[in-house]
């Protein structure tokens, strides 16, 4: 069913066992898992899928070595397991990532971890070589026999500077350990959603539909495209609205105080010297204020982040001038000779961690673990509401599994399948070895009479999902886009038709890397408007409005460089 048909269906048949509010990675993860169990489920997001916090992460698939210090051993163990699962289940998008910590002192920090654990240390403090070494040994032990990523290495100054010649010569050690990198975080989320719909004909996901109110046995939904409202009658509601959880409850007539979110921002810079200085490693280090920050090469650009600041309304999250000053300043601590100029910033993004309310003295001490806070049926509603508080992108599958089990329990149903080993989207049947990848590409190039170079590009972009796209592209007149020649017109048509694109930025920001890598031009916005508009039936006037809307959003919220 297409979007209109799904909405019409629920207008005629409002009964739905499970309604999920919020299409970030946690809502989408539960959606896929419930679909896999054969449950009839509807998911709505007030904006596009994966456009909230899940689009603002540092793109690390990690166990969270830092959380060992807070004594969050359960969280680290689960997240390391999930990191390994994601490397195996989404091999097209999640790759092992060498992460290097530059270390400036040897002995500091010995007492920090136990003191933090006992609640006696209330602000971040410096960590030296020995405490980092101990932490990494413990971290390696969680990876255990799975050997999905190599064990850590510790280097002295000389060897470190040979490998990273631009690094600050005052380092006493570097430590390199391995986590995962998810270059295409938004595409993973979209593919999780599409997998859910593919598995189960009774699983439907709608973007640009908001939960806007509730009655005793119903939830009101508003189609943000038309302003139309309709009601559904769920047996159980899952509030997966991330930092908006309390806002959703309020709209449904219930004042809750589950979330005490903190904002984190990043900038994306186009600086070749910095890119090369990282040698492909994420540089993960402690800034002078004790915050853990990162310099992270990704798709030819470098991401620099992040901050951790209390914020009232997630809708206000934007990267500020002060945060940019902070990023430019701390980059010099690690690479003192490299200057990042403001005009090299091609994109920025900011999001709010859906953390639990907390009275911790510093934001870094608030637990990053996840919890299902349940509002039982009672005075206000006949249905229970599960509220998905906290969590990491990395551990979305485990969190989703726990919430799905609790949901099945309430519905009186049982689990019939697991997502643990289940490939995501174009990670299915993905050839892992170089020679197998080459053979895969050559075979598809031959089958579609397309150049191996182009098929290689599609494979890099969509994994084995490239097959359907290449076949579609070969089945009609295709041409490279004038303003992004690595993409083709029929590729954009395919994505629009099959991935629920409603607006230009859905494609530029969440179904491709065109925005985050700073490849937007006015010409590209118009070209996209023409192709997408043709698919969605936009008039010329609507195309112009869509271009203006996309451009305003990219400039206001992302400082996008638009050539
Ligand atoms: C700066 C930063 C860096 C991070 N880095 C990492 C990292 O490197 N690795 C990692 O594992 N984790 C990281 N995280 C954590 C991770 O990104 C989040 O925990 C995760 O994305 C939360 O997902 P979510 O689905 O709960 O929330 P969201 O992604 O915010 O999804 C909630 C959705 O609800 C929708 N919504 C809101 N109101 C309504 C309504 N009324 N009706 C319908 N829909 C509604 C929103 O539009 C949104 O799409 C980071 C977080 C931040 C902020």
C-alpha cells in the first residue's frame, strides 16, 4: 500500500494492536521486530524517518568504553555484543573502525573510576596512560572470542608520531582500539523500516504523520502534509519519540517527566590535510575540560564533535557559534599545526540525547542505558504506553528485542523469530571478501550491461540492494545527474518510489550522503525537485516551494554550504 492507501485503510479500520509513535532507530527497531513476529503494527513519525536524534549521532557503533568509568558494565557488555552484530548484519554500512586516543599524561586518573563509581567524583577528570590501558584491557575482554574487531595496541611517542606525523609531539602514548563506523546511519534506519514492511503485510510505517492527541481508547493522528486528522484504536502504544517523549505524552493529555535531554553538535569540514592526518582513524580524546571529543574521517570529510549541554526543547537544537569555537580550539590540541577555517565547514548537525531525568552533577555522568517506562492503563487511557527512554544507536536491536518481548507478553503472543542474526537491507547475502565482491560486481555489470565502475559505486552505496537498483536503471533511459554525476536519474526515481521520499531533503539528508558531505548546489536542488516532483505529482509552483523549503532548512539548521 502507498501512503494514501495506508491512511485511508486506517480511516476505515481504526483498530490496530500496536501503535508506535516515533520513527527514529528505536521505534523502527521495534517496528521490524514486531513485524517479524507477525504482529499488526502501525508506526508514525511527525517528520521523516530518522530525522531526529538518530540523524545526529557521531556515527560510532561502539560499546562505549567511557561508560566503564561510570560503572555501566551491563550497558558496555550489551553494546559490544550489538556492535559485533551490526558489523555482521549490516556489513555494507558498518565497518570496523580504528579509534586512536592521544594521551598526554601517564599517571592521572587512577582514582577517577572508583571514585566515580562511589559517587565521589562529580566532574570529568584527566585520564592517563595507565588507566586507559586498564580500561582497554577490560574492553577487549568484552569482545572476547568473537574477534569481530582486533585487540587494542599501545604505542610510545616515537612510533605514534611516525604513524601520525601531524599529531602533537607532547603525547606520551597513543592507544588504538577498534569499534565500528556507520557511515550511512540514516540508510540503516530506512532499511530496517523497509525490511519490516517487506516481512509483514500488516506492518505499515508513515512519515509526516504526528500523534497529536488521545482519548480513552484512541490516539489522534495528524497528516502533516494535508492537515487531515484521523484516529486509531490501539491495544498498546509505544512512545518512541526520543527527546520528544514528554511532549508526545503532553499532547495526549498526560504530563510526564521522563526525559532530561542534552544537546550534542558536530561540524563537518572539508580539510584535506586534517583528513590525511587522521590516517583513517577516529581520533577520540579527552579535551582540556575533561569532555571526550572526536575528530572522525568520513566519506572524504572530517566530523568534529561533540558537546553535551542541557536543552529544554529538542526542536531548538542547532550547532551554535560558541560550539564551533570550541571544536576549532580543541582540534589544535591534537593537531596543532592544522588550522580549520570556518569556511571549510560544509555542514553541521545537532541533536538531543533522550536521556532520563537525572540529578547528576555533570552531563557526562548521566546513564546512557535504556529503559522502558510503562504507563499502565488507568484514569486516562484503556491501553498501556511503553516509553523508550535513553539508549544508544548501537544497541537499538537489543532494546527493540526487550520492548518487543514485553509487547508480545501484553498481547498474549509469543516470539517466533529473532533479529540477532538477521541481515539488514543490502547486508543480505553480502560478499565479504574482496575477490567475492569483485565477482559480484562483474556479474551484475555483465547482466545489466553497465560499467563495472558504476556497479561498484552502487554496491558501495546500497550493498546487495544495488542489484534491484541496477536492474531498474538498465530498464529505461538513464542519465547521470548534471549536478551530482555519481548519481543517476533513474536511481533517484527508484529511491523516491520505494523509500517513502516526500521532500527533497529526505533524499539529500537521509537516503544519500549528498548533504553531509557538502555536495549541495542550487542546481542540484532544482534537478532533484524536477525528478522527485515528477514522481510525486508536484506542479511547477510546488517544485519552486520545495526548493525554497529545502534550502532554508539546510542553511538554518545545518549551515550547509550550497554552491
Ligand atoms: C550528539 C549525539 C551523539 C551520539 N552519538 C552516538 C554514537 O556515536 N553512537 C551511538 O550508538 N549512539 C549515539 N548517540 C545516541 C543515539 O543517537 C540515540 O540514543 C538514538 O538515536 C535515539 O533514537 P530514538 O529513536 O530513541 O530517538 P529519535 O531518533 O529522536 O526518534 C524520535 C522520533 O520521534 C519523532 N516524533 C517526535 N514527536 C512525535 C509525534 N508527536 N508524533 C510522531 N512522531 C514524533 C521524531 O520526529 C523523531 O524522528 C548520540 C546522540 C547524540 C545526541
